């Protein structure tokens, strides 16, 4: 496993945010990849999934039931449109 650091360039999808050079840690190797973790977290936070997770976390039991039903309906609709279903 490699130790040390590496530098990568972060270019956000939002043009109003600056381009950054970021230092990552190599100690995790490919099995615990710092860059992959950062990218997954970034895309999660900047998608509706982050909003949904926050809504679910702060929801009352009744709101959770409604959110679950909404998600089921979305999955059904997507399955109906998919050529793989």
C-alpha cells in the first residue's frame, strides 16, 4: 500500500464555484480510495438524493410513510419505462 499524498484538480459542475487543487491521502490504496469517496460524497450532496436523505432523516413517522410511498411509485414508473423490466 502506498503512503503519502497526491494532488488532484476539482472542477465543480457549478461555474460560480472556483476550481481547486486538492491534496488527497494515498494511504487507503485502491480499496479505500480517497478520491472515489470524495467524488461520491460530492455527487450525493449535489443530487436530489442528498435532499431526500435529509428529508427522511428529519421526517415524522407519518411523513416517512408518505416518502416511502412516493419512492415506490417512482420506482414503479421507472420500471414500466425500462426495456429491461
